[in-house]
C-alpha cells in the first residue's frame, strides 16, 4: 500500500522526525572486519552519516574466543581521519607505517592520525581470549586533513563518579574533567557505567549533536527504551538528557558541532572529492610511499575494493 510516507526516503523521514522530536533511534547493522570478526556498525548509517566529526563507529564484542583466533586486520591505509580505539576488555597490538608498535589494554585509547596517509595492522595477541572494544573514526577538518600522520597512546583517561554512574572522559570536556586526547574539532566522547539502577541528567552543549550507544544492558531516554541494538541520535539545541539506566548498563555518548564540510567516506578513506579517493586507492594498490610499510606482519596487505561509479559527498 502506498502513502505519503513510503514515497519519502528513510533519511528524509528520519531528519524530519529528529527535528520534530529532538531524538530518534537508529538500529545498528551487522558487519564483518578482519578475519570473520562480527561487529555492530552504528556509523555511518543511512539515516545519519556523522555526529559532529565522528564519522564511523564499530562496536566489537563482548566476545570470548579460542587463543590464537582473535581479530587480525592486515595492513591497510587511511587518509583524512583519526582512528580512535577504546578498549574495554582484552587487548590488541597496533603497528603502523611510522614504526609504532603499541599494545592497547582495557581503559586505554589508541589515537592514530592518518592525515595525508598512514597504514597499520590490528592484531589480537596469540594468548588473548576476549575482546570488547569500540572503534570510532574522526574526520579531520579542511585545514588538517592533509596533516602529517601521527600516533598517540593514552594509557589513562579521567574518571569521575556522579549519580552512581562512572564516567570516563574519552574526548573533550565533561562535568569539569578534560580528556588529554588531541582532536581537531569540538567533540565529546564519554563512557558511562551505571553502578546501580539510576536516573541521571547528562548536561549537553546545545551547539552539539549527540548519539548515545548502549554497549551492554538497557537504558531509557523519554519514550525510547534502548539496548545494544540501538543508537539514539540527539539533535542540536538540547540542554540536557535524562537517562534511566539499569544496574551495570554500559553506554557511550558521543557529540560534536555538526561537521562543516560534506565528506566522502569510502573504504578506509575520508576525502572531499572522488578524485582524491581514487588517487589514494591507486597509490595503495601501487605500493606508493605515501602509505609506508608496516613491519612484523605475516600475511597480505588488504586489497582496496573496486570503486563505485559515482561517489557523492555528504554529512
Ligand atoms: Mn584501520
């Protein structure tokens, strides 16, 4: 049966509803990374491409596995973004073309700034048997997108207690605590763990748009009951968010000023034009020095997929 709604794209309807109600849930999709590791992908989604400069969000685990069968992502390139890895359980070895080799452990962040180009591997140690992590990408603004690549490891983030919720400030500033993680846009990232059944009020910056992603457990915001299948998108203009969390519920809140330039997100690249993406793909395929070499990896570099006919920049 056809009606007015079905003739609109899902995205347009989502945007209308978001403006009308201030918040709308998105259902995550399943995807596969590395060698058959299943993850839930929250960003980009058809309804919402970015939250501020946050342009990609994968939730991996929690999962237990046999030692030696953990995540193994071979050498692959990035441009125009920062990869932000938040480890919750388990560990992972990062190696990149700048020569960094860094094990990331629970409650730590790895931040890799690709800028004009870098390549890396992500491999679970052979003795590892569990994984729970979130990987986000941050689009670099126009004046930083071609910056020199860089890698930073943050072993300790600020933690604070408020309303029986443990907050870890991953990026930006929250409840007076400031993260040391260096980003290039106005952004927020906060990890929340409810230590009891709680009701809490999150202060928001009205200039920011936000998304709340449940990692484990359940929470309620207004009429929206959410679990780890959902991400709640929150429009700009709100001062606060009232949250009811069941005991043990674990979530992350991300936010930022809506990103200024439309971007193309293709494979592991963030660019502004199709030409820029095509050139990076070609240079990766040719083994160009732009992406360097990652040492100590047994196996093949990841092959870039074929390009679609036409790519359009969007926010
Ligand atoms: Mn990567």
